[in-house]
């Protein structure tokens, strides 16, 4: 049946909202409200916690990086000192402390003031640096040459001196000692002594760094 409402619009009864549309509107409002509540919770609670964790992590990273930079700086200094130590060791192994060797040799000459075995005085003393072979490797550490006079012309006094040199710790750095060049020398003046034994020796040093080479072999 068809019904027609002939009343003016102002007198007509308002039509009610359909149930399906009303339910859809309510559901949409609930969803929007839930979304807003979820966003607020995430933004103001979870996100704040994440930001706090991020801030703590960044602070810890900055601290660790500072410690790493300090460690690298210290390691650089350690490397520099180690390089310097190696350089000093290399220089020390490539040279002989001639002042120490000469001091030891003079102690042998003095012999603690005992003149019973030998009594000599020097006239010449020279030190020559090592010579490199054709391959660039040093075969010796150089030479020490000395000469002078013995109080007597007895050859045994010079051989005693040679044996004393070989037995002393001074000789540890030596590769060999020459046979003595000896000659009796006489003076015709009125001074004393009237005669003396003139002698000379050549000492050959071991190659530089021989102690370190021996340690490596052991």
C-alpha cells in the first residue's frame, strides 16, 4: 500500500536514523577513539621509554668512544716508545763502547800495581772501525792496536802481558790477538833505563752484535 503525506514539511514527523547506519557510526566512533587512545599510550609511554633507552645508549656510546680514543692515544705513545727502544737497541748493538773497552785494557796494563809478571808503559794506542765485506756483512768489529815498552828486554814479560789480556773479561769481545812484535831497544844516553823491550799488538774485535746473535741461536 502506498502512503502519501500531504502535510507541509514543518508539520511532518522526523524520520529516525536507520539502525544499520547508527551501528556503523557508533562503531566508527569507537574505532577512532581506540586509535587515539592507542596513539596516546604509545606516544607518551612506550615512546618515552624508547627515548630514554636511546639517550642512555647514546651516553654510553659517547663514554665508550672517549675511552677508546684515550686507549688509542696511549697505544700510539706505547708504539712510539717501543720504536724508540728498538732503535736504541739497534744502535747499541751496532757499536762498541770503546771507552769501556779501553778502560778495561788499561786495567790489564796496570795489573793492580803488581809488577812481578810484567811492567809496561804505552807509547801508542789506536782504534779502527770495522770494515764491511763485499756482501756488506761485517766480518769483524774493528781493531785495537797498541804498542809501548817493557821495563826489561825479557821476551817472557811480553808473553805474560799477552796471556793476561786473553784471560781478562776484556777479551770476551775480541776475535783474536796478534803475536807480539818485540825488539830489544837500547839507549846510549845517561838516563834510565838503559834498555827496554819495544813491543806492539793488534786486537781484532768480534763482529758488532755478536752477543745478540748468540742469544738468538740459544
